[in-house]
């Protein structure tokens, strides 16, 4: 039995890493998905390259699969 270990994904990712994280065939396919609105645009730029945050990619994938992610309210009135 072959056991493959999944990589530890960083919190921020370049397009190449984000493409692999989203299981796209290549970076071009991932960027076409960004352009089509399937994935969000990069949230920041560090070191001259665009970066995507893992949590934002997770939320986009959840929406694509109609998964509702619960949110925690900081408003105490909502807790009463």
C-alpha cells in the first residue's frame, strides 16, 4: 500500500502553488478560473508576485460546492 503525504500548504500562495492547491491542471487554468470569477483575485503582493490566501481559496471552493461555512459574530448582541 502506497501512502502519499499531502504537503503542508502555506497561508499565502503564488499562482503556481494556488493552482496546485485548487487541483487545477496548471497555472494558466487557475488564472482562467480567477478571470472567470471561480477563484478570487490575489489579495496582496509580496516580493513582486501576486499572492492568494489559503482561507480565501477555501471559501471560494466552499461556495462552488454550495457549502455554507459558519461565521462567528463579534457582536455580543448576536450572542444573546
